[in-house]
C-alpha cells in the first residue's frame, strides 16, 4: 500500500483529485453522479491521510486547493452527505 501512496504523491494524483472536485456540480442534489463523485473523492483523500498522514497532509496543503474547496463547502448553509464527510 505504501508504494501506491508514493505513486499517487509522485504522479500528481492528489492535485488531480482536488482539481476534479472543482468540476463536480453538487447542486444537482444528493444521489446525483456529481455528488457521489465528491463523496468518493473525499473518501479516497481520507484513506490516503489515514495511511500516511504527515506526507499526504503536507502535500495537500502545499500543492492543492483543498483548503479553499473545504472552506467553500463549509460556508454553504445546506446540509448534505458530503458535508458530513468534511466535518
């Protein structure tokens, strides 16, 4: 599993995952493909963070816009399953 995490970090996998979060339109409602895509992406990020917390967190903070995405999601007053992932 360590080699997979290393490959994701080395091949800009985290950047790609976070970039794709911005392309998904969650306003289509819960259960839509885009909403499910956000949920799945957040789960992948969570699992990578569980396996190698320091390296993945540093990479996410330094090289992606994940914080901007998360703050934007938290500003929304509407509650949905993806917001539960962020909390």
